[in-house]
C-alpha cells in the first residue's frame, strides 16, 4: 500500500473519530486542523495504573509545523466505551520541548480490568483507545493473550499485521524493536549499487520519521486495542550501533543517539524509571512488569550498554579466528543490567519468566560445525557475545526461576529453539535444557530466502523451526499449565487487507521445558 493510500485511510479514520465525537476538526476552535492525527496509545501497565499517550500534530507529514506554545490537553478514562462511568480525568500540558507529546500516568485504577480513554483539545476529540491494568500481585489469571511484533520498515510493505493484531484482541502487545528505521527508501546511486536515502540524524529528523510511521491507521488500531510494553533495537538510532559508537565512528554520534532516544520517548506510551530533567543522552529502558503470578516480563535493552562488535570491521567471523569472542569482559547488557536481571529472576514468584528482548538468542552458526571452536557467526547478535549469553544462562539456572521463555525479534524470521549452555553438545544431565525461545518475524522488513533459512535450521539442531519468507507476528497464549505460541504469517505484506494463516504453533508445558509441535 503506497503512502497516498495510507494517508487516505488516515483521513477516513480521523473523520470517523470526529463523527463519533460530534465535533469539528479544530484544535482549539480556530480551524487549525485535527490535532490527533497520530492517534492514541497506552502502555507500561501496572495493577493500579497505566500510561496514556498522544501527540498533538495536525499534519503527520509536516511534523515541524507545530505551535511554539504549550497546549492544555484534557483526558478521560472510563469504565465503559460510552464514557458514562468516568474512572479518572484531568489535564496535561503538551510542551513544544517534547514535540507536544503527552504522557499521563493514570493511577488509582482497579487491577485486571479493561478501561477506555480519550483526549480532548478545544472542540476536537481523539479516537478512543482501550487499555487494561495488570492483575493484582497475588492473582493467578487463567489466560494472558500476548501479541509480539518487531521490525516495521515503512517502505517495505503495509501494516496489515497490525490490523490483524488489533483483530486478535490481545491483553498486551510486546514490541521488540525497530519501530522505525532511521532511513527511507533505497535509490540507485550507481547502476548496480543501491544507497539509503533520507537518513535521520537530528531530533527534527527522528520526529518526522515517527510521525510518518504513526500516521498509519493499522498501526494506530493496534495501539488502540491494548496496552503495549516496548523496547528498542538499533534502527531507532542507527543500524548496528553499539553503545556509544556507530559503525562509521562518527564523532558526533552521542548527540545523534540522544536525539533518537528523545524522539523514541516522545512517541511511546512509556514509563521511565529514571531520567534527569531534559537529559536524553541515557535512558534506562530495561523494565520489569508482572502479570500477577502468571508471568513476569524482564524487558531488556541490548543496545545501549553493549561492547563494540568483536573483530571489527567484519559482520560475521569464524570463531577460531576471533579470540575477542571469548573475552569474558565483553557484555551485551552491561554489568548493571546483568545484575538487575539476575535479581529479578531470583525474586520472581511468577509461573512464567519471559525474557523480553531484541534478537535471536539461540546460537545460529552460518556454517556446519564439524570441529571444536568451529563455525562462522554474525557478530551483531548474541552469537557475537557468547560469554555474556553464558552469564545470562547461568543466571537463569542459579535463580531457579520457573519456566523461562525468551521472546525475540530483529532477524525477520520465525524461529522456535531450545536453549542449552553448550549448543554443540548433546542433551545430558550436564547440559540440560535451560529455556525455550520463540523468535518472531518482521511486520514488513525483508528477510533471506526460505531455502537459506532451512539450511540454518539443518546446521543448528537446537533450532527446531525456521521460516523467513513470511511477514507477520507471534501470538502467545499463556496459562498456568502451558504456553502456546502461534506464528502468524501474512499472505501478502503489500496488501493492508491481507489474510493471515498460522504457519506453525508450539506448546511449552509448565515444569517441562522444551518444544512440542501443536
């Protein structure tokens, strides 16, 4: 679906919202245009509170055209879709310093129930969003329906997967990174070489990119359907960046990263644990969310604190030729986050511990391993940080946390895998199964041919399934007794109305780690 079609649908959605509200398309009664062009969202749910989000912007394709003044935005949370029983209400200031974004932390709510919310500015009323609070700490819900998504390059397809996520009516959506891509479409810089165009470097650039993406009506629908928990990956800043450096070694990368981090916050329904006033150079993104005693989400940030890639400038290396891979001082998460994760696992009372993170954790050798210390590995993923992965596995084992699951994205491929401390030794008492991993494909971003993915599966026996020729999302049904994961693929990523099919599904039984095809 091209840009004009998306904008047409956006306009239709705005008109429907206005008709439902019975009000004109004015920001403050002055004909300034409908101010809620980017929709609404909610996220970071706790038992008694949730974050509500919107951004005041009349033209999503002219993100810089905003009044240089603060705006008072009213909000309401109701127990019913008709807003007859108001649970909470108030006003929030949309400041130009934060792109007129609004983050409202609504407290005093009841646990484990659905609410509806909306914003108002002048005569204009936003679309209505649906959200819910987490269960009470001691509750054991019978079911959690979780949608998992990642990697949604605007130019590579339509957001039909988000339409299907909204239709699935999940309790919660986990987005695992690459919400935007920092660059636009390819152009031919030379007859046989494509180059990226329209790359984001400044705060204004990143704001415009988010506005473009969030103008999509199907993405808005997925946000309006349920609360989200989010983390980022590399493309929210720059492809394959590590910590405080990018792949080009740009001297001004710290400023670029701070701008990207600020734009991310401005456009996400995110509760930040710590942030100095006006300081976006560093954001603590790793978070923990409990869904009663059913599930604990350990949401990781594997970009901000990681060591530089091993044996640069290669993007993949032979293990025996790269001693740096075995350096125990190299970390994917950083020492503080590693300790935080270990502590969260030790104290967890949850039936399921869901490690919510960016990229495939299972070893994925690009060549068949026939000798010790053999194989070629991609250095930007966990294979580039094997010692750090080993420490994470040790933390899982030492904590005795119940039923660990890893959910992943980034690689634009569905994978189902079993995680062991030594991927090249057969299962034994000395090499037990530690966790199960479900990795989702991309919303739109392209991948390798399926034939090559099947070669990866054949060369890595702990990976039980791989599918790279379909775009889509994962849908997990978590119960006290089992977790079922459905790999949902679109028939046609370029058709916003595309149908879907369940490509494969797997069951993990509580107390019995490992994959069972269902």
